[in-house]
């Protein structure tokens, strides 16, 4: 997984993180966060849409088991998470939390240099 995670091939990078979750929904099995988050973090700056969709999906699904940790992770990386990933990761958060994160994200991104 680690070798795929640093590959130039987008499908290997995507596979390196989506493979960390076995099944999805209520019967999903998750790896420990210390195994998942470094691989996800390594993909945050990948601009390819399919990799970003995987980032968002993994964050959203992992959030079922580790809601506070994933919420804190999203907040910590708010300015660097691409829109595709953010939308997927935040789609099942409470409306108030999602709205607050969007506003904070907009503010953080407006202060970035071009």
C-alpha cells in the first residue's frame, strides 16, 4: 500500500487508500487511524479527481468509526483539502458543522497566495 501511495499512477494511489476500508456502511471494517491518515495525507495534494474522490470517501467512511478524530483531521487540513474531497468527506456531517466548516474553509482559502 505504501508503494502504491507514492506512485505516479493515479489508480495505484487511489487503491492505496480505498483498500484501507473493507466493505462500507454499517458493516465496514477499518484500519487504525495511525495507518490510514498518513496515506490519506500523502494524497491531499494530488489534483486528479479520482484520487480526490477517494480521499473524501475514505474520510467520510472512516468518520463513522472515528467521528471526532476525522472531524479534527478535516479541520486541521481544511485549507488543503480539494473541493471534491471536502464535499464527500463532509456530506454526512451535521448541517451546522458542515456549514461552519465551509465558511472557515472559504476564509482560509481566500487568504492563500495565488
